[in-house]
């Protein structure tokens, strides 16, 4: 029955690939800034109100959902069949759901493996979010490998030859890959030999590999274009850096970051903004035509040294940067061009510990807390709360706004939030 249903659904998808206006193929959305320019999801919901569907997801819900057309993809890791105990082998899975009703279309077990290290008590073993370009979907399980599937679930290639990561404090892996042109960029910062890989997205072969003198880092690269050249922007404990997309050559760097960065960069109008907020505070805006070490030069447009984000990445929307203080529900909003604050470290009702990154859609900003609450504020210079909503379970993953829907991956379920049309 399931195979017949899957075939019917996939046939419908192939016949109507433009059924939806936009996609969310990467955990920070199509712009990399956390914005969905044409989406307008509901601003109010509960665990039952405005829930189009919800489906149970096995395994810890750390990775974020991605959406393309009528397909929703999530990754997870679950105990292998017949195994017991905390040290048992895990099945690393990619799941594909029908966006219209939440039915499982297909699931694939990429590998069965026993992790060589533990993970933080709040982290799972499949924390990296998948990504897709509409032709293939890529599931990244860190030391367990990178897997490329067709949209119908056929394995195209796999890379399971990466060296094992040695993550600081045994907190677990989690950096997500980034698609750019014909490449998929895989960050590999850990306590061993760090690097960044550019892999041909069609063949799985290395295009280039650039060593990095960095330690553990959970941030995801951002690709931007400046004067006809595409740059790969990365966070790092020692330096924020830029690499040439085609060759992997380092273009510029700037020190000042704090320990073990997690937040990913954002970009607008010639400025890349990068921050970190563990054991210190730093956020800097960098111009893209620098060379070498740009610290202390006019290539650094502005710097903020307080209340910067730790785990959640900043959001850049409508010329404003929104970011949490460290891991708490206090929110700052600054002008992206100048760094001048609209407000700083303002407490937002309903929020406590923050892992999910903010997203923007339909003139609103959606701020999600580990307690399951999402507080919706206006996308504006002043803090104006519209609603506080809950799905009644822990949420670590970043929500995905697409069209009139918001997809929230909780600890136990995947929710499609949508008002009746």
C-alpha cells in the first residue's frame, strides 16, 4: 500500500512541480538570511489551532526541515532494530513527507553506525539540516557521511570517507552544508585537522579542500557574490574568513570572534555580518573587497561588543538585524548598514532558552524558544509583540515559512501550521 501511495504522490509532484510559489531548500532559507520574501504564514496557532497536520518523527528533533514543492525533508537518527542501550548502533535516516497532508512518501536509511563520540544532552546525532536544489536532496550526518538522493529517494552517491570529528567537550556534530552552483560546501571544524570541502554536487568528488587552523565550530557557510566573484563566508573561533568559491583560496580574514562559534553569517548590500556570543560578545560587519588580515582596517564597517548571539543565528530582514543575547530570550535589533541599535537586549514574553534561529515572513519575525513557544513580533524598528503560540513540546529546530504555511520540527512531531484558506 505504501509503495502504491508513494508512486501516486511522486507522479503528482512531477506533473505539477510549480504547485507552490516558493521553496525553503536550506535551513536559513533561499537568501541565507532567514527570510521568506513571499511567504505569509499564520501569526497565531496552538498544538491544535491552525494545525493543518502533524506527524510523529522518531529520534531527537535537532535538524530543521527543508521544503521543495510538495515535499518536506527531515533527518533523524534512531536506534537500530533489535539494539538496546545508549551505546547501540543508530540508523541515520532521511524522511520525505507529502506537504499537503503529512503522509510519509519515502524514508531512506543512509547508514547504520555507532557514533564514536557522545553528544550534548540536548543534542541528537543528526543535527545537520538537509538541503535541496529541487533535483537532489543531500543528507549530511557529519562523521557518518554525506548522502545524495534523487527527489524520489534513489541514492545517487555517498561520501563516507571523511575523517572522524573530535568535537569539543563531546557536544556532538551539527554544522549544515550549503549548496552553491555545482558545489556542496561541507564545513569540517573540530579539535583535529579542520578544513572546508567543496564537493561536486552531481558526482560527490572533491573540487577542493582547504585546511583551516580552527577548532570546533558549528556554523554553516554562506555564499555571497561581490564584483562578479562568489565568496564562501565562514565563522570561526580564531577568525571570520572568506574563500573564493571556485578555488578555495582564502581571500580575507578578521579576528575577534568568541569561543566555539555556532551562529552563521548573514549578508546584504555589500556587508557580511558575523557574530558569536559564548564567553564574550562580538559581531562585526565586513566589506567584501578586503585582502589578508582586515582587522583594524576600514574593511570592518562596524562592531558590536555586547549581547551577541550564541547558538541561534542572526536574522537579516528589511535592513535590520535581529539577534538574541547569548542563548536567552532577550532580543536586539540593529541597523544592518551602521550597527546602530533600534533596541538592545529587550526581553520578549514567552521565550526562555533559545536554540532555533529567528525567521521573517509576511512583515513579521518568528522567535522560537526551547519551551515550544514561538513569539511573533512585527518586522519593525520598535519591538511590538503580536502573539505568543505554543506547540506544547520542545523545539530546537528553526521553523521554515513557505507560502501560507509554517513548518515547525518539534522534539517529537513535525507540524504544518496553516490557517484555513
